[in-house]
C-alpha cells in the first residue's frame, strides 16, 4: 500500500490520500494530474493496474466528477481514484479509453448522465438516451420537465464528435462512423438474435461484417436515478429487474453491500439459503444460455430441452419464493421467508436428474460437427483483450482469465464449499459455451454439498424499521451467471442512497462485440453475440 | 397389380365418344389442372401438419391437438386464415416483380409435382427426357426467390436471396449429377421407364456402392435445394429474421410456405422414384412367391410409404442439426460433394460398361 502511495505522490504531489483501514487506497486527484498518472498506473511495474473495475460518475454537489476503481490482477491490489472536474458548466476530464478499452463505454455513459466531456475520447455520443435528450438526468439539479415524452422516431446520426485539447483550449472535431455508400444493416432493436431490445448497426461487405456499432438504452429505465429517491429496502426491488436471469444474485449483492455497511451479521441459515438459490439461479441461467445459443445457431430442438429442464428449477423457486423469474427473496438481514418443506427433496431430485441430461445435451449438440465448425476459432478473445475490456464471468474464464469472485474474493459461505473455477484457454465461442456447461456441473456439486447441512435457526436477522447507512462509500460484488455484478453506494448518512451505481457485467460484453465480430461473417456475429450471453436490461438499467 | 391407366383410358374414350377429339382434350386438360391443384394443396396441408407433429415429437411437445381429432384439421383452419389475410402492399418496391415472384415459385413447384409417378399409370407428364424436365422445372423456383429478395427493397431480403442463389445453383449440380449416375445405370430418362426397369431390383441395390453414394449425395443436395434446415440460410431466422420473404404477407407468403413443403415432398418423391423403385414393390429375383405377395400391396401405397419415410428423414435433419454457415455450405458442395459425384459418375459408367451391377 505504501509503495502505491509513494509512486503516486512522486507523479502527483497534490494528491490527497484518504486513510482507511483494511480498504483499498483512496486518492483524490486534479484532472490535470490524472492525465499524467494514467500511463504509470497501467505500466509501472509496481502498480500494473490492468483492469478498470468501474467508472462511476458522481454529482458531488458543487462539482461533477468520476470515481475510478482500478484493480491489478498481477499484484492483486486495488485503488480508488476520485477526480472532480473544475467547472460545472463545462466539465472536462481526461479520457482513459486509450489505456483501458472498456472506458470507452463507461465514459459515454457518464457523458450521457452527467454531461462530463472526456478529452480525447474517440466517440463522445450518448450511450443510453436519445441523441436529442435535453440535460443530464443524474445531475442533482436535473429537471425532468425539460424532456416531454417524444413520440417521433429517433434519427441516428452517422457521425460523432471528439473533444480534442489544443493548447489548453477544447475543440470539437467531427468524425464519421459510417460512410454514405456503406451497406449498413440494422440488427435490432427487434431481432430474434439480440435477445432483447438491443440494436447493432452493422456495416457489411457481402457476408463479411466490417463494423458493428452498438446502440443501447431501448429499455433504459433510470434505475440508478430512481434509487436515489428510495429507501434502502425499496431499492432491493430494482435489482431483480436488471439481469432477470441472475435476479437472485443481483439482489444478494445489494443486500450484502447494505449489510456490510451496517455491520450486520446474517444468520448462517440465511447464508446457506442464499448460496443455494444463487447456484440454482446460475444453473437456470446457463440452461437458458444453452437453449438460446442452440437456437441462434439454428438448432431448434435443443432450445426446448434447455427450457424443459430450466422449468424444474423455476418450480423449485416458485415453491419457496412465490416467484419464478423475479423472486424478491433476499431482504436486508437474510431472506424473506423460510424454505418450502419440499425444497430439499425437489432440489436433490433435480441434482440427480441433471447430469444425465447434460450428457444428452453433449451428445446431441456439443459433439455435432456442424456446431464445432461454426464455433471453433470464431470470435477469439485474448486474455489481454478480456482484461482491457473489463470482461468478467464465464466469457473471461473462457479466455483463461481467472476472475471468479466466489474464488478470489469469497463472500457469504463460498469459502467453505469446494468447487473448481472452470478455465479454458482459447477464448473462442466453443470455449465460452464449454465454460458454461462445465459451470453447471460445478454448481450442482456446490448444491449437493450444502443440501445436507443447512443449519437450523433464523432465516432473517432483526432489522430496525428505518434503515440508515453510515456516511461513506461502500462496494460489494458477487459472481452472477454473467460475471461480476457490483454495487456501489455513496451514503450521506440518510435513509436514501446519495448515489447508487450498479456495475453491470453485460455492458463490457456488448462493448466487445465490434472487436470480435469485425472481419467475420454475419452468421458469426450471431454466434458471437449468443456466446457472450448478455441480457439487455442489465446493460440498460 | 392395378393399373391406373385403365381409368384414364376409360374416361378418355368416354369423352371422345360424345365429342370431337379437341373438345375431349380441352376438358381433360381442365380436369387434370383442377385435380393437380387440389392434390397439391392437400399434400401441402398434410405435410405441414406432419411437420408440426414430427417436430413436436422431437421437441417433447404435443403439437396441434385442439382442432379436430389429434389436431388433424388444424392446418385446414390455418389455410382458411391465411387465404383471408390481407396482402399488405409495401411502398418503394417494384410491385410487379414483387407480386410475380411467389407465382414463379409455386409454378416451378407445380411443374415438378406434375412429373411425379404416384402409382402405376398415374402420372401426368411422361416423356423421353422426363427426369431432366423435372430437374429443370424445379430450378425455375430460384428465379422467384431471387426476384423476391431483389424486389422487396429490404436488405435482409437481399442477403437472403443472394444466399439462396449461391446455394441453390450450387446444389443443383449435385442433384443433376447424382440423378445422372442412375440414368447411366438405367439407360433412360423417361420416368415411367425408370420405374419399370426397377422391376427386378431397385436401383439403390442394383447399382450397389455408386448408387448408395449417389443416394446420400442426392439426399444432402435435395435438402439444401429445398432451403430446409440445416441448409435454411436464405431464411435463417436468427440472422435474417425471415430472409427473402421478410416483406411478404397473406397468401403471397403462403405460396412460399406451401411451395417449401411440397418441394420437400418432391425431393422425397424423386429419391423414391430414382433410387427406391418409385411405386414398384420390393422384388427380389428368384423369390417369386415373395414378389407376388408384394404385388398385392397397391402401387400407390408403395410410393407414398417410401416417400413418407424420405420426408421423415428430411424432417429429422432439420430438427437435429444446427445451421451451416454460408462458406461452409459452399465448401461442402464445391470441395466435397461435386468431386465425389464426378468420380462416382465415372465409377458408375465403368460398372455399367463392365456389367458389374446386378
């Protein structure tokens, strides 16, 4: 920790450090100093922050700014950098996108919501909202009345702007995305293969994909803004609506973040139930992945197999939680109600049933020669790219990037169960598929380990009627079926969060589509999209 | 064995007895035309129902089971619905070509359909280059598909049409060559003679190895020719939404749909006729009692039973395999099937010349 401090102090003498125990280094920097620090942060042998975990836009009250969270997979250390823009009227910050590729999308999001211009960013467009949106909604002084409901179609511009620094003065330069005579096909927002309302503008040359431009935000609901006016127990309901296939895990993250902030102890029984439900969610999500992946490749029969078996898990969910897709089960301090009496019996039946079915899956689809030829070597994602694009979860593990939060930063009772972190080497579509199929087996093993020894006791700790968090910044992440889902809470000691940021695992996944699909065929674009397994409500929030 | 030509000659003679020959021919043409259309439509309905049932069985579902016993008149209800549906006219399209395209597809399919020998003496078109005519007629359909893609003024349609152009023209070669292999063996292109000459043994047994290879190649190419999975790239749902018929609605879409199903039957029927003896019962030289017993089964039943098996196999492909990619599809044809076929043809020529067949 001291080496990090000394290196940073050498480059930026004005850096202000915040002293915290057992927490990552927190530092506040000026915009000009941040620009100087970026390269050393990534390249200095003692720092090597190769993974940009999150980039949170903030309205600090008087000033706007960004909180960066960086992590080094080499040294296994973390740093939190806070940087405020000088002026509120024309907020400007240096871009990180030339160093961490994922910053491209994160900074567009911050520009969209806070209006901060990132100098040198290659494509400063709004990411979620319409290009004719007035104002920046996550600023505290935003007036919703400035944007009456628009019923006309949005015209997508073919060019973008870049903010360039010329001797201290910022200039805007135009930049063309698609030339006039390019053959641009719109895949989405209504398209069978985008798995939701996502829009790819694809430039084609015959069957070859030249460029993919992603448009998000068709189901953007402003969940983060809504949360700012909700009490903590109310915000829980939002998490299930993000990645609806990892509804339970998302909620686990938020509950755990609030519990950690309050210093609350969660009963053992509740932790067992949470982990059991997490793993069941993971299996049902991966089964759905199998189903849709096969369908996108044109094999329609396995689609039904995946759904048939997923239904069994949904029935187990329904018994205990009352919900199938959205369970609303985790609450602050534990879970909402105790397990259904049939839970253990039904779950054990399922755990015994699934391995046989998985073998069938492999027989009918995995070992099919057409499938192999269509997925092997397609959409290669190297480990370096995965890091730079901030990719987590099964997609990263297919590129041999060990990033399982359950393993490397265990939460709840994951440190007590035995399971293998599935890693594959090639990073192609086949490996991304295989990782998920193997993870189903690992999850089954976790479930069967826990099923026998669920302790008796309370399923929920007692909480105060009004939940207030102490002042500070809190962060918690869990491993969902798609990757690392993080919750960032900035609390000012009230019963509402001052800022609540969800770190979505799927936004990095769509940001990499262009890189993976360019130069491949249209059919490969679909295969790549399916193998990334993104869920659109999680991207849009 | 009952010969259907008895019926047709009786009608013909009856008509000629009461009117001049030209009148009789005119009435017969109308009768045959109406009959052909009716049979075509019935086949399409039955096949669509069969596909839905078969697909449901593969996918652990029940399929249609509400309208009529076991859902048997579901497709009739669907037909009534699609006929009454509005045909939406689209702006900015070449409306003449757009409206013409589905008719080209259905005409091609109908022409090929009329060459099929359903039973002994039950065949509409039969002349000395019948099988050649059949292959040629069925390939007119590609023009309709290309026109549909081009005239729709839709990028997905155009990509679908280009794919289908590349695919169907390529696989036409394999179909032609594998049928050619059998033509070499039989020495005739007339469909009725092709069937008759399988009296002693079906061609797939007569021509043994090269015939079996030709059969497999024909089945692959035939599936590709009908744009069915795993070769359904022109309408790849997850890639091109609906491919070349994206912009079609109502009965115009229905024509493509019906043609696709009947084309599947035509492919199965050609496979039956050329390789599996058509309506000819299973005859094994030397077993006279067995052959006579086989003759008691009507020829129509023989033909339909064999075709149904072939149709089932083609459906089986579709509901099992994932879709190929366009470059793999073209590679399969030009690098593997075509050379194999050419070599196979030469082998067949040698076998016939040396008399090594049964």
